[in-house]
């Protein structure tokens, strides 16, 4: 069953919820819609890392964030399809965007021996019109509120990135961070995903 | 909430389509036995209802045409109008027009009915002295009849689809609770869980049962279709329907509708010979076609048999050789069943001439795909001058299938039992490397086998399907599957039990992957991939070299 | 609440009649698509009124009317017919039907005839 209103509970990991709540409190004034003296529109992003860079997706496009469940590999599908996973009875495809865009994975952080580090990753469940798809990210995704004006719609250096500019909504600059804002719907509707090799 | 108008309209259309089918059935019967009052009374009643209902809802064209037909039939009943050939043609056309009007109720593009046809109807209704009737031949505008089954069984089918999906979810949870209760070994939980098991099983069967319709709802459309093809091709046929009461899932029936129409048309068009030709062969002038349904455990078997000229094996072989599906030498030694399976190859058609009713480039491959998509099987049997039999083995219900569970490279897979032939355990030494493939002898039959791990997971460029060293362990578990009369042994890593599974379709963007028929959730919550046997077979054939 | 049984072989007609009557505050106690069921339901439900279609798949409405009247002589029956069946309607009135409605009917007409019949 679809849970449309399931944006900020359910599968979201505890940390994420706390972070998001903290964020919302911090930005309390901003997130209140329709303040007459502050007409500037806000954008709520879920921010995560691919390779060495930060990427963001508008929260409206994210149904939930969850610890990646066990993914069943599907032989003879493209490499960027990690497989299928059971998320509360919905069986969805799980995609690896690093593979998909040919982004070099970040160098592994070497952990001192004896440290308890589980190989945990997170899955953003993206809800498209009539289906959902999972996107795996390695670190805990963060929630971020910023004003629309912080997103530069037409950055000139896009040709250098590995991701086709069609999928990029813009580049956000927050403090010293640079966040590439992706339009997931465009990625999902891209022909190459729709027409997987048979 | 639906508006009452909308509800009325849906009911009207559903009922009107039922009436349309029944009218066709009865008029075909009446044509054979004009003296029989029974079909005439029924036709009368149906037209009468159609007229009244259409008038009430405001579809005046339908009520007008129904009224004219009703008048014509009342004249026939009172013997004021003879049931002559010209009259019959006009009446058939009139009933077709009704069907067309009903189907186009929601179509704003639909213009006006053919005026020639309306005029013909007026002529037979008004001109009682039929000496001077001048009926204009109506151009057949509606040769490919779009058959649709009613969407209403007093409840919308999508509601039943939804219920069935929910039952599927429930069964998965039930199995999960069952396995947890066994793990915990808690007596009360075990007893509750076994009760839950029985109830969900009952519920599942009730929902499946609610979706069943009799195959007659589809079969009854065929007397008219067969009659039209036969009359266009100047053939005489008798179509016998058997087992109309056999029950099957409504969606399965909808999916095979076009296929069955295709097969019936083919039978009349290509199977049955012209009357003179039949006489020369010492057969009755009237060709016989039997469309029969019967139940066989969880399946419904539909057979379509004709006593026509049969399929010419030599011609099929020649066509297969010329299309390079097989070498000329190999064709010589081929068994009939293998020859016939070529007919299911994409685009393979023997029709020399394109007639109005068949041979329009739609091959049997399309039929086969439709039947494959619901996990059914189709086979042909044919003997020269004796006739041809098509056998369709269809599941009674869509969702729950018996399947064989197994593991390859730590991934769970299932294959529907419908496609499994047998399961054998065999020593590695009994497998032989022959050329680029592995073969073995199973009960006297030489069967090609393939290691699924290699087929599914090896790099395509380095795939070595004929290499025994790839196998793990000494004893190999082999599942023999059949597809299109070909057998293939699949070597799996671990073989599990047989189980009823609820196949969920894959959602986008994975929904058009051939290799997988869907997925299912195991009691443990693990995802299990359901392999499509036809795709696996094709994939194997394409990768052997 | 007055209880009514509807006899008509068309599901569409039954649905329409049922909605009209239910909206007007009557209770529809049964729907019969054929003569056999009509006779059974008439006995079983013993309604205050029956609306009876004159053409049925297994029986004529007239036969059903006779059958009902044989068992329940005081049963109130209204004939529902289409235009062109005046002969049958007249015969039905002779056999004890109270009045008749001609298809296609308006809601007002149905309710008027029904309430008159029930008042008798």
C-alpha cells in the first residue's frame, strides 16, 4: 500500500528525524509559509554524498529515507541496478547513482582496527508518479532548508561534470558547501532507464 | 463516489453488451432453424429490453435501431416477413450496428450510423409485400470486431483485483507469522497462527472464486464470428461449443480473447476446406469445428479442433529452412512436434493470401505471447487431411501459483510448476560435454542441461555453458522445464520445496525485463525472483556457441 | 415502511426502479430477474406491492401474475410494460393487476402509480 503522507516518519532513521526536526526548529521562521514580509520561497532538500561531492533532492520527491534493507541482486540487469528490495511489502528497484553516472566512489575511510563499523548504507525512496525506486547513498542523508535564491540555475561549469545537465536543477551554495541539486523525476523518466536491455 | 448517472451508464453498457452477444447467438441459431420459436422469443425479449433501457437513459439511436429490429422480428414471428437470405443479411447488419452504437456511447468522434443500413432496415420493416425490395449491399465496415468482455459482474473487476492483491499481502504475512511461531515454539501463538492459516486460505479461495466467470461468456461470441468468416469465404461450417460452464478467472479470459478469436478465424479460413474440396476427399461438406473447455485440477484446458486439411509439415519445414531457422539436413530428421513448434516463431506464417479475416501478419507468436504472459501453455497437434487441434492449458486463477523454489548463487528463485516437467538429482559423471553444451540422459531421453549460475551470472563474453568444471559438488539438482515442446534441464545450487506463491509484477523500471515473470516474497520476508521459463530458454539458445 | 418486490429481467431497469423507490422511502425487499424467482420471492417476502414486467425470460408476466394471485389473491401488483403491449396490459388488468406503468417511465409517474396502488 502506498503511504503518501509518510514523508517524515516510518522508515526514516532516527538520526534523520532528529536532524530534520532540529533543522526545522532552527529555520522555524523560514519554513512558516506565507509570511507577508518575507516572500522568498524556500526549498527543502535531502542532501547526500555521491563520490566526493554533495548532492541534493527536493524533499517532495523523497518518500522516505531508510537503512538499506537486504537487496536481492537481479542477474542480467545493468550494473547501476543493485537489485530489488522489500520495503514494507512494496518491492522496488534499488539504483546506484554512482554507477549510473560513472562517479568515482569516495576513497574508503580506513577505520582503526577494533572499531565497530557496520557496512550500513541508506536508501532514499523516491516516489515517481506510479512507482517508487530506491537510491542508495553511503552516509546518513541530511535535511537542509534554504532559499530558492541560493540555487544557481545556470552554472557555467556543468559541462565538466559527469552528470548530464538535464538532470541537474541547479547548484546550491550554502556556506562553503556546494550542493548539486538533482531533479530525480527527470532521471527516472530518462529513456535509458525506462528501456532496460532485455 | 460515482454519480448515479455514471452508475446507470455503466450498468446500461454492460447489460447492453451482454444483450448484443446473446442476440448474435440467437440469430445464428435462428438462421439454422428458422422454424424454432425459442430463439425468436429470446431475440424479441432482448431487443425489447434494449429498446426500453436505451430510451430511459436517452440513447435514442440505440432505441430506434432496436425498435426497427424488434418490428422486423415481430413481422417474422407473424410470418408477414420471410426469413430470406437478403432479410437475414440486413438483420445481421442491424445487430452489428447495435453493437457499434453501444461500443461508441463514450466516443465523441463517432458520427452517424450508415444511412444505407438504416434505409435497408426501413425497407424490410415497411415493405410488407417483399417482391419489390431493393436492398442495397452494405459495405462491411466492421470486419475486425473488437471483442470486449463486460467489466461488470455486478462488481467492478478492479475492486476484485484490489481484493486479490490484499489477499496476496495477507498470505505473505501469514506465512511469516507461521514461521515466527515455529521459531518461538509458543503453543498459543502456534494455534492462533494455524487458525489464521485456515482463514486466509478460505478467504483466498473465496476471492478467487468471486473472480470466476464461465468460459461461455467468451465462447458464445464465436458462433457469429465463425459464421461471418465462413460466409465470406463460401465455406460451410458447424461450430460446436462444449463446456461453456467451466469457470475461469475473468482477467485470464480477457487476455486470451484476441488469441482465441485469431485461432477460430484461422480454423475456418485455413483449416476447413471449401465444400467441394471436402466432398472430393470423402468428407462431409460441412466442416466441423469444436471449441471445448474442461477442468483439469488447477487448470482449464481449452481445445479448438477442426476436421480440415491439417498443417502441411513439409511446407512448415520448407518455410523454416528458407527463414534459416534450421538447416535443410536437420529439418529432415525433425519430429512433427518440433516442426509444429516453428509455427510459434515470430512472424512465421504459412498464409499465402491475405484474406479479410486472417493472415494479416498476426502470427501464432502473438497468441503464444499472450498465453505465456499468464503462465499458460499452448500446443498444436495436426494430421494431414484429418485436422488440427490447438490445446491451451490455462491457469484457473491468476495470482496464486504452485512453484518450485531453489537457490542459485545465494539468490532465491522460483519457477511456476506449470512449466516444470520433472526434478532429478544426478551425478556429475552422467553429464556429458557435447560441443558447447551439456547433455544428459533422463529416462531414455537426451536432454540439454545448463548450469543456471553460469547462464545468469557469468560475463556474457566468457560464458562457458558446455564446461563441466564450472559445476560445484558431485550431485547436481536438475529441474527439467518445457517450453514450446522443447525440454531444458536447469542445474540449480540448492533445491527447496514446492510452494504456493503470490507472484507480484515487477514495478517500473524493471517491468519490461523478459527474464523475470515477477517476484514473490517468501515467509522470511526475503525477495524471490520468479523466472520466466520462455525467456530463460530463449536466452540460453542465444548464448550457446 | 411499505415493502416492494421488483420483477424485471433487465438489471438496468431493476436498478433504476429500486433507486427511485428507495429514494422515495419505500423498502425494496427483493428483485427477481425471472418468473420463477418472482413466484418464490413473492411468497417468501410477502411484500405490500409487486412491480411486474410483462416480458420475462422463462414466463410471461401474465403467467406470473396468475401464479401470484392464485396463492396471494390480495397481493397488489402493478404492471410495467413498454409501448405496444396494450393487449397484454388489458389482459393483466382483467386478471387483477391494479394499474400499469409504461417504459420509459418518469420518476413522478412511478411514484404516483405506486402510492395510489398502496392507498387502495
